[in-house]
C-alpha cells in the first residue's frame, strides 16, 4: 500500500461514525448490507449515512454494488 493510500484510509477511519460503519461491514463480509439496513443498525439518517459512505468509498475502503437494491460491503480485494 502506498503512503498516500494509507493516509487516506486512516483519515477516513479517524471519524467515529465511519469507523463504526466500516467495522459492521467487515464483520458482515461479502454479503454486505443495503444502505437502509445500515441506517437502521446504526440509527443514522439517510443523508448522514450517504456522506459517510461516500467518504469510505473515496478512501477505497468499501465497495458499492448494484443489485435489486444497492449493497455495500467492506473491500474484498486490494486496489
């Protein structure tokens, strides 16, 4: 992992809500959660959750897949 990538990842996880989201996704594994499921588990509003998910995705920490509903998972493969 390059230093810049590590810094982006660590900076994204330095926020309590994003760390909680990331931990839940890692525990769940490749099955992931939909945004509504994450919002319910964390008691977070949709706009707030969307902001945090965008930051985690920009840091390369999560994958977002489209299915019947969007599915969000922890990163399963290195970049």
